[in-house]
C-alpha cells in the first residue's frame, strides 16, 4: 500500500514538473486519495462482515438465540452504515460529474474531457445500481430481524454472504479505479 502511495506521489510531482496544470494534478491527487480511502474502508468492511458471518455460524451451531439476536443487530448496523457511506459517495460523485459536465463544454481538438465525463457518468450509474442492490439486501435483512426459525436463519446466512460478495465487488471496483487514476497520472506526466 505504501508503495502505491509513493508511486502516485512521484507521478504527481512528475506531472507538475512537465507543466501539467496544477488544477489537473490537484484533481488527480484528490481522486487517488479518495480511491485509497475507499479501498481501506472496503477491506475493513469485508473483515467485519466475515467475522460476523463466522460468529453467526458459531451461534447457530450452538443454537444460541441471544447471540444470534446480537449478531442480527450488528449486521443490520454494519449494513446500514455501509449503505449510508455508499449514498454519500454517490452524492459526491454525482456532484462532481455535474461539475465535470459543465467544465467539459468548451472542448478543443484532442481534448479527452468529454470521454472522461462519459466514463464518470457510467460509473455513477453503476454505483447507483450497486447501491440499490445493497439497499435491497438491507431491506431483506430488516424483514427477517428477530426471526430465529431455521428457514429465516438460512435466509440470513445467504444475505450475509451477499453482503460479503457486494463488499468484495466494491473492493475490486475501488482497486480498478485506483489503477485507472494512477494510469491517468502516468499519461499526464508525459511532456506534450
């Protein structure tokens, strides 16, 4: 992780040295910092969800209803917190895309701002669909809250697995975004 941050810092200094506008470098620096932060959060979320899933399996094997109820509440809190983070991120990204659309209007030949805006719009749409999947899992979990019969516990297990799968998909996306932003910095550092 430290190597990635060092590499990106070097790329940003190189971009500035080759005369890239400070505004572009600052924007790319913010994007990389955001990608790194989101990646760390995703890794933490996966670990928390995996521990909760293991605790759930253990409590279920012992038929410990009190522990299952506590885990129910913890899973709901974690999932709700993640969903709130997803919503906040989506709002930030949507505002940024609107700003980028405004900035991309006066385009000169060879300017790739419009393509970047199109990519950002696609990303926001994909993020919105992802967030809706996450919200649906949370609604499904809420509907099962407090229910301890075998079919409900099976559904909870499946939904926790789905939450872990969503968290892993988000980690892959954030890792991809980090690589893309690093690639853009690398391309910008070349003299024009």
